[in-house]
C-alpha cells in the first residue's frame, strides 16, 4: 500500500471519529436533563444595572442592594454558596454568559418590555422591581424560580424588605420639614452593631455611609473605593474582607478601619468630639497626612490635639467632608430617635 493511501485512510478514520463524537455529545446534550441551578457548586449570579441607576436621592440607587438580598435568600433556600457580581445590563454581554453556562442567573432592572434574545428566558417580574434571566438550557428550572419568587413576594418579610429599600430618607430635606422616620436605611441594624464596637451613636456611622454612598452597594470612586462605606481593596484585605459588594462585609471593613484610626487618636488630650473629627478626617484623607497637619500645628506653637487649631492646615475637601457628616448626623438625629 502506498504511503499516500495510508495517510488518506488515517485522515478518513479521524474524520469519522470526530463526526461520531459530535453526534454523541449532541444527543447527550439534547436528551439529558440539565442539572439544577447551582447543583454541586456555587450559584453564579450577576446583577445588571443601567448606566444611570437613578437620581442621587432616588430609591433606584438602592434596588441593587434589594436584589442582592433576594439572590442571597434564593441561594440560601437551596443551601447553595453564591458568587454575585455587578454588570452593565444595557451592554447585553450577560446574555452570552447565560448561553455559555458561565452564569446561572442575571437579575435585571424591571422594564415594560425586555429584549427578545435567543437562548435567554425571563422570570415573572418581581413587583415591578426586577426580573431574573436564565439560559435556555436551564429553562425547565424557570418554574422553580418563578415558584420561589411568587412565594417570597407574598410573604410579610418581602413587603417589609421592599419598604426599607424604597422608602428613602433625605436627611437634610426631611429634617427641615420636621418629618420623622422609623429607619434611615436598610442597614440600620448593621450600623447599630458596628457603632457599638466603636462607642459611637449608630446614627453617626449611618451619616458617614450616607455621605459616602447614599447607602448604595454600587457606589464606586475613581480611586477604587467601593460599596456603602467606600472601602478600598487594600483596606478590605487588611480586615479580612473578600466581598465589598456584600453590605455586611463592607460596613464591617469600614467600621474596623474607624476602630484602627481611633486607636491612633486615643490621647486623652483630645476632647471626645474633636477625636471623632480627627478620625473622620483621617478616614477621608489618610492618617499620615493628618499627622503631618498636626505636626505643622506643633511647629506653629498651636495645640495639635485641637480641631480648631489644626483646622487651617487641613485641605478644604477634608474639612468639608467632616462638616458635611456632622451636619447629616444632626439631621438624622432630628429624624429618628437613638
């Protein structure tokens, strides 16, 4: 047999093997039952948001936090770990991820009409707040998702949760109008828990969060700080936090950083109020820079422990930051009792 004939036979055998393998895999894919969402691994989710999630005081800024809670609850109901991150919903890259199976669920902002996309299925809307999208390969589990959403949306907990996220507070406006509230944010319990470790009034920690992010988990600064307390990744690593999107972890990291700063300004030469002002300033501009300002006051024979003496040396943006937080704190105190 000629060498050319042998090569031809080998190539033909390879081609036949490839064709058989293709039809075997295709048949298996078409006839097999898809695994339950997240089965045997973590539930891979994304929260979509539009470029403009809403005005600075609009409840739309907080809807990502509400959807984050829903996803956590759903994963918990299935006894699954979860991995949640944020994507731009108006760029439609998420659809490819659903089709490819690299994502299990995508939560999207509610819209009267959703784009018809090949290989993507949508859940029933959640109280005109959001919809969940899954890949067509998980289509038979859409009933499971709709069932869970329907049951959850009829619960008392659902109404209470939605109220916390949608009944927004504007401290300056509400205080000026003499209004009272039973909550400042959806995260009041977390502020109370961590403020207790600091020895602070929880409303002061809430005022910091309001100034930093308006309580939005999507808040992100050009310098890389993110989340409710605007924590930088370096600070997150320092305090053992891995998910800054998680409100509890983000607030914990921010509070732990405040605790570390308080230890640097523990001198009894500070008045209690001045100590908090120095701590807030250091949170904003960095403790090294604040110590530089204090050293400058020393060199001018001023009291390095007095806010009013050090004030002229501090950059204007940091002074404005501290003043704004104290102003918001006073407004919050008029709106809600301790």
